[in-house]
C-alpha cells in the first residue's frame, strides 16, 4: 500500500521529523489566513508531479484559486488527485535524496543517499549515488552514516543534522515495518535545517493502518486504475514506466514482465485480462482504461488455445489511439488477427521474443 504524500508526512511528523507546515484544503478560500507564498500539491499515488504540473507555488489567493482548480482536474499518470495539500513554501539551499528499502535477495536493508536529489534524480550521475546495505538485525550504525557522508560538499554541522535525521528516518522505517521510505527531496534550507519536502512510503497493510483522511476526497467519484480494472473483473497494476503490458494468464504475464525487465524496459502498467478474453466489450473497456494512462507503447502478448485471436484483434483495432501497438498473437485464428491488425498499423508477430524486442526498440525511440 502506497501512502499519499500527506499521509506519509503525518507519519514522519509523529516520529519527530520536520515537514513543511501545511494542511489539506478542499477550496482555495481556506487559504485566507495562510502565509504566502504557498505550494499547492496534488495528492496522487504516483511520482513525477513536479514535471506534470501537479505542484505549483502561488503568491496570493487569486493565484491559489486558479491553480487549485487546474490541479484538481489534472490527471497525473491516470490519477486525479484525492486531495490537495497546501504548504508554506520553503526556501531550498540543497535538494538531497534519501531512501530506506529492502533487498529481499540479499536479506538486507538498503540506504541510498545522493547529494543531487530532486526531480532529476533518475538522471543523476551513478557515482553521486551512495548505496549501503544494512544488516536488519544489527541495524543502522554510525559507521554507515560516516561512510555515506564522507567527502560531501555539505558543511559539518549540516552533516551532523543529517545524521540525526537519517537515524530518525530509519527508526520510522523500522518501527512501522515499512517496505520503502523515500524522501526526495530532503532539503537543507538557508538556516541549515533539514526538512522532508516530499514523502513516498510503501507500507504493509497489516502493520501500518492507513491514517484516516482528514477531509472527504475532492474527487471521491474517481477510482484508481486498480479499482477500475477490478470492477471489470480484470487484474490491473499501475507502475511507473512507459510500456503497458496486456496478457492473459498469470504465467505468460510474469514471463512477459521478466523478459521486459531483462532488456531494462520500463513497465507503466500490467493488465491480465483473464477470462475477459472471451468478451470483446469488456476487453475494449480495459483497453480504454490503458489508453487513459498515456502509455508510450502497448504490448499485447497472447497465446490462445481456446479463445480466439480474432476477438482480441477486433477489440484492439476498434479501440486504437495514437500510441504504437505491438501484438504477439499466437494460436487460434492468429492469421486472421494478423490481417486485421496490420491493416491498422500495428506490429504483429507470433513470436514472443520478437514482440518484446520490437517493444523495447520503440521505447528507446520514444524516450
Ligand atoms: P514529485 O515531483 O512528485 O516528486 O514532487 P515533490 O514533492 O518532490 O516536488 C517536486 C519539486 O517541487 C521539488 O523537487 C522542489 O524543487 C519543488 N517544491 C516542492 N515543494 C516546494 C516548496 O515548498 N518550496 C520550493 N521552493 N519548492 C518546492
Ligand atoms: Mn519527490
């Protein structure tokens, strides 16, 4: 379960960490007594809000009204905001990156730190990113922190403050049995104070109860991608990449994900159509939900023994948008399906690997 930013920040605050002063607002009028400039932040369960226009600084109530209305109806990776968070603007001297996570293969915890945090962290130079593994039994030690902060360009007292912040973040991570605790950016302000400007927390529902929402959701009618697909009796998972993968059957689904990961492709969403492959209308509804996520490429991977590739091809060709589509169609009626889809400009093959490679090629072209 991913906590929204304001939920995560409530947890951080409970543990004594500094987060900007702010509150959830359901209209800009609630900012009459607010200290401007303020930052309005869309509360969606995905990242990249800064780059999508989901975060705006406003200098007065008029600007707040305009931006509130715009952000409220701005979809980010398929999500409308559940709420809008207003915070007092913070002056930023350094934007750092820090996260605590779990490497299950190594049975270790991971601490990742970078002096170059912020919205372009994916593009940061690998040598600027420091990673250490922590033994979960003995936990975070001073020597780990000394190692992380060795030769940073930060001042000594900032380093000392940061060490304390990281200890508290680690305590928060452990006490709540979190799967991921990422602060990007963790900032240093002009007074040298350390402030958690953003929060991305993945928690286990068993251990960490989602804090109750302080206000009714501003877009309560809007459902998540998971809920929308579930309503169609289809399994959908939203991730953060470019490629939407549509298959039928858990085995083929996992194999497709593995293969794409192998070529370092980034998956935006994964959809298992399950028994909906017999129902053209249902498939079309699912495909429309996928287009709403704005994928860069859609890969359909099907190997049918009983269901017909023809029905699938009709569903795809009747819902096409301006997104490249790669189809691997094998089995019953595959040749008829190929004819229909190629006529519509799709790339069609009956070979799994050819389909994946074409998809990866298209992703690289469209970067
Ligand atoms: P994300 O893009 O979804 O990860 O959203 P963040 O909460 O990380 O915000 C993105 C960027 O907006 C940050 O890296 C900051 O540069 C900027 N930002 C967010 N809040 C503030 C603030 O209070 N003051 C200032 N000056 N910038 C902010
Ligand atoms: Mn962020």
